[in-house]
C-alpha cells in the first residue's frame, strides 16, 4: 500500500472521527488504526490527523466568514488568525501521535 494512500485514508478516518466525536474521535482513530494496520508509525498517525483537521478547517470556510472569525479571535489573543489554524493542526498532530505512542508502549508490555 502506498504511503500517500495510507495518509489519505487516515485523514478521512480522522476527519470522520472528529466529525462524530470531536477531539475524542482523534484518540479513537489513533488507538484503532495500529490494530488494523500494524506497520503504522505514530508520526504517520499524527500527519493523518493534521491533514484531516486542516481539511476540516478549509471546508468550514464558507465564503470568508471563517477568515473573519479567525481574524477576530486572533485579535483577541494578539496573534494573526493563521496562527490559530497552526495551533489547531499542531494539536491534532500531537494528540494522535501521543495516543499512538502510549498505545504502542502498552502493547509491547
């Protein structure tokens, strides 16, 4: 199976998990995916979650209203709006990666 295919499949799984369960959906997919595909590395799961959340954020931008919202929120925190997107995507990456690392450690005991 190609890496690009695996990444796209993971991104779709993380997007669906997020849609259904919010951030807990990321944890659920990160726990389930290595059981289905034993060769997955935690960093691959993190990338899949990051791509998923970036896609969800992009899909939520309906004619610029998301951009205005990010600009306003960024103004409240004193950061540019794009920084909030970076933080959200980084959060998804770290959540999936750390969940996979913890699960990996539990499986090897």
